[in-house]
């Protein structure tokens, strides 16, 4: 190694010191680890990307104990154990879906997938760059503590929310499939997508999945939509701006096989859902407030914004907040943020998207006054659900009531798959097999067609 690489020669020994092998005391606080690391590492690089792959790996190894100690200062062991328990519930549900619905696998977001694999390791990764900046002298202790702690807390909250929302989604699919013969119509390959990354590149908003329930019909599930769709120039951006700032409920469900809900010229910019489902994982979610400044920011001009989206939102906001339309308009023109209590936001989803039905699933019990407020707006409240699937049965009945447009099949290939008893298949391979049979039995098929005409 050259002269500039010598400081890292001490990292392996330093990490051994920090990890406290048997018979040795670990420093009482992460700050003590920091002091030792900064003195021995002697970082000269200005940015973490300036480290080569080998030196980056050594840095990760050397700071492992410091990052873990800091994470555990912000997050308690009890919180990590709770996260692992929730992950266990999600994985158990996913495993049952493999048996009941023929799901070959589940694709999570990169963020959630990392957290599911190891919550503590994931949180340590979230502060890697902050740790480098601290040891390189770019951050002082106070700023590091503030930024790193915020990153850890945000990541934990976001992933716990994602876990519960995903559990509700998967549990509903499991309960639907448990009622009778069901299959995954889409995606045909059987890989269930919980994330939506890049799925709107063609300018459409496809479903996360479409499930066929024999004797009832089909249901199309869309998670956290609408999302931005593809655009090419300034004109296109003005047209699709609504997708960037739209309110996004946790789930929209449509009866039948619905492969695209994008309607850029409509207000709101998606097809009217049959059912909207919102999930709440926090025990005090109804006491929290949400700032809607981002959703209410103007696009290219005030005139475009009002013409494209806010016209339909004003009435919904006014109704949810219990104020007059003029007051909402005045707040928007002054570019003030609009603060809503979470129950008001739930009601706003109903006002804006106007679904035929709406349900709220709360992990914890909900006070009577909050329940009454939501039910007065036509929102079904399922509270105290925890991870008990039986608590979702009323919602399963609602889903069956909106299912439609499926005779057990959505097209010819699906009908053939049903006859063959296939729950998971490759559409192209099935199509080629059918065409092969047509070639082999061409004369018999033509004779049958002629006979029907006669």
C-alpha cells in the first residue's frame, strides 16, 4: 500500500478492540468509540465515495461497533424485538400464500427487503455516510447525533408502517384464497410485487395483482397509487403533474380485471375505485397531524394548478376540515401548508377519490369518538386488529361484494389455464403450446367450426 493508505492498517485491530472480545470491557458510550476511531483511522478522503472498494470494506468493518452502539442508543432492544415479531407475522403470511394462491415469491422494495432481512443491520447501514462524515471531520458530534438519530427513527417508522400495510394486503389475499378455489391472474408468472418501482414507465398504472375467486369474480389491487407516470417534455409534465402531488391511500381495489387506472385528463387522475383501504399501525395514529404543503404546491403556474387538480380538491379539503371553501382557497393562495389530523386525512381520501366503499384497518383500538367521526363519513372501521386475520373477515365480505367480471377467467389463455388446473404459469409458453396443438389438429378444428356453421 502507498503512504496514503497506512491509516487503515490499524482498522482490523481497532475493530477487534471495539467489539470487546471475552475478558475485555467495551467502552461505556459510542462517543468513546468515536474518539478512538478518529485518532487511529486518520481519514484523508473528503467523501466516502473516494474510498476504494477494499478501503470502504475496511471502514465498514472498523465502524461496525460504533454504528451498532449508536443505533442501540436511539432504538431500544424491545423495539427491535417488536420489529422481528412483526417480520415473523409477515413472513408466515407470505408462506401461506405460496400454498393457497400459487405465489412463487414476493418482491419487496429494496428498503423493506433489507429491513426484513435484519432490522439492526439495516439501521446501521442508514448511518454509514453520517459516520464517515463524522470521522472525516465534516460533522461535529452534535450534528451527527441529530442527523443520524433522525435517519434511524425515520427508517424504523417507515419500515414498521410498510410491514403492517403489507401484512394487511397479504392477509386479505390469504383470506380470499382460503374461502375457495382462487388463483393469481396477474402477474402471470406468480411473483407478487409489493413495490411499484418503475412500474409506470409506459405511462400507465398497472395493478400489483389481480386475483380470481371462483364463484365470486376478480379483484384488482393497487398499492399506494397514484404514482408518477412517464412524461417527455414540459407539456407532458403539466399534464401528469397531478400524479406527482396526488394523495396516495394505502390500497385501491377494483372489481374485475383492471389493468390500468391512469386517467390524466380526469380529476382526480385515476379511475374511480370500488374500495379504498387505509392501514394504521401506530397506537396513537388518530392524535397525529399531517402537513399537506407538498400535495398543495403549485406546478408550473397557479392557473394550471387550479385548472388541473385543485378545483376538485378544494371541496374535499373544506369538508374534511370543517371549514368553508373560501378559507381553504385563501390558505392555498398564501402558499400556507394545510395541517390535517389523521382522521381528517382519511376522510379527505374519501372526498377526493369518491370510492363506493372505504375501510380503515387499525392495529390498535380506536376511541369511540374517532370511530363515530369516520363512520359518519361512510368509512368502515376495523380496529384492534393486531395480527389477527379473523378481524379482517368483514373486509373480506366487502371485497367479495365488489368482485366481478370473471368467469374464472379473464381471457382465452386464462380459461385454458383454468381447465388445466394451472395456478401459476408462463403465458408465452402456454400460448406456444396452444398454437402447437392447433397446428397438430388443424383439420379437426376446421371440421368442428364448419359443423357449427352448418
